[in-house]
């Protein structure tokens, strides 16, 4: 599954949340929304790991710090530009 699909799924649950009023319905939908939203960055980093050829293995922790460290080691300017954009963006997790 891609980061884009995860975002689409999160938007789906958000739309549903806006139509529900019972506590139990909201609780279930909010749980699904938050779970999916938290996973978006995982998929995003993995997609860009492949795109920029950083070759960080799937078994390794992959977050913005690991991504940045590897991009610096490889002197990968495109990957470093992505890191700078991600860090400056309002969607930072």
C-alpha cells in the first residue's frame, strides 16, 4: 500500500467522522483515522527511500532522522532536499 492510499483512507474515515454523533461511532472511527494517519509517514519514508536509492533495509528503523543520516552519508542532495521540505512542512509528525 502506498502513502497516497493511506492518505485517501484517512480522508475517508475523516469524512465519516463528520457525519457521526454517537460516542461509540465516533470512538471507532477516530481510532481507525488515527491509526491510519500514524502510518502515513512510514509509507512515505519507505517510498522515498526507494525513490532516492538510499537502500535503508526494511528491517531498520526508518524515521526522518535515519533518513537524513543516510542521505548525508551518501551525499544525496535530492534526499536532503526532501528532508528539509518535510521538516519545514506543517504536516510534520
